[in-house]
C-alpha cells in the first residue's frame, strides 16, 4: 500500500542509522514489526497474575513428576 506521510528528516536519518538499514521501506517495516511485538508483550504482561491459581509447591512437584 502506498502512503504519503511527512516525517522529520533528522529523525528519519537517525532511525535509519540506529537500525542499520538502508531504505525507508525497510525502516518502516522494521519499526511496525517492533511496535506490534512490544504491544503484544505489554498486553501479555498486563494479563499475568490475573487468574486465581490454587497451586501449592507440593501439587506443582506432583504434576511435574507425572511428565
């Protein structure tokens, strides 16, 4: 998909240098993938600890020994 956007030249050059990429297309693709990865991690981390788990150390060891 083609899009026209206005990006600060200095910001774009610095991002390309830091990311060690040669094209704007590569930089944008890398940036979007990283954004998606980070947001998925944030969502996963926000869900951790949200369920009740009635598990004792003894029960955990017993479950592990079954495998």
